[in-house]
């Protein structure tokens, strides 16, 4: 999943220290030697693991992409729930170190080159989800379904991440899971046709028009199935 397949994916635990060093000294002023020192590696090992300063900032994304792709390749969950869980797991990974997550966000905000790289990362997530959706949906599924759903999942994830970074969401994983299920539900006729086809029960109530509102509500409530 890395844009540089010949380079090993960096150990995610080492990235936060490098991100902190970048935030302390500034993106342009920080050298590869500075970053190697921050993560406790030699310069040559640093380049083998990360490749560049950009790769340090996005090392967690490399790990999250690989994790999502592996999960979707082996999951036995229904397609909609598989997409929800894999996307939520990405958010859990990116927010596991709150300080590093906020420093990364600030670095991207003030560094145009990193914002451009973020767009590339976004498209990589969309490609992973699109391939999975196309694999699990019938051949007659409209061509727009996979890319549209994939883009929607990424948009919900990114919005929730930014709200969490700004402090308006406390439980990022819980919030994103709820919203992702709503989005997946909109596409259920294509990705989960069996669940979408379950008929709903319709209840017809007959009541005395002269009765009080309370009596009518009590009569309707008595006919509802117990859950």
C-alpha cells in the first residue's frame, strides 16, 4: 500500500517522536539527522525506514492503510459493517497518541507540501475501499456506487478526526462508527441487499375516535411488539 513499495513500512511507534521534533524545530529547519536522533536511529536506518520527512509525518497512515487492506481481505463481516469497522479502526490508530495527532495536524496546516501529500493519502484510502466494494457487490451494481461510498467513508472519517482535534468530539471512535453506519445504510441496497430487503411490519390501528388522546396512545402501545 505504500507509494514506495521497496521501502519497509516504518514502525508506527517511532513516528510520534519524529513529529514532535518537526513541531519543535519547524518542518524546513529540521534535518534528517535531527529526525534520526529523535527516533534513536542512525541516519541510514532512518532513510531505510522512513525515506523522507514527509514519510515520517504520514507513517501512521501507511500503517493504517496496510491494516485496513488486510482486514478487508480476511473479514467475515457483512460488507457494510466491515467498511464501518475498518474505517473506525483507522481513526483509532491515528488518535492513539493525541499529542502527536494534534502536532501532525498543525504541521499540515502550515506546510503546503504536506497538505498536498494528505490529498494523495486520501485517494489511497478511497482506492482500498473502492476495490473492496467492487469485490463484494454484484456485477450489475452501478459503477458509481463503489467510488461514491468510498469517498463518503473517507469524508466522514476526516470530518470526525478534525472535530476531535478541535475538541468538539470526545469519543472519536464512537462518533465515527455511528455516522459511518448511517452512511453505509444509505448504500445497503447494493452492498447489503439481503438486509435491505427485509420487509418492515406495518401496523394498522383501529380506535374509538371519541376516546381521549391518552387512551388512543395506550391502545396503540398495547399492540406494539415487545423487544
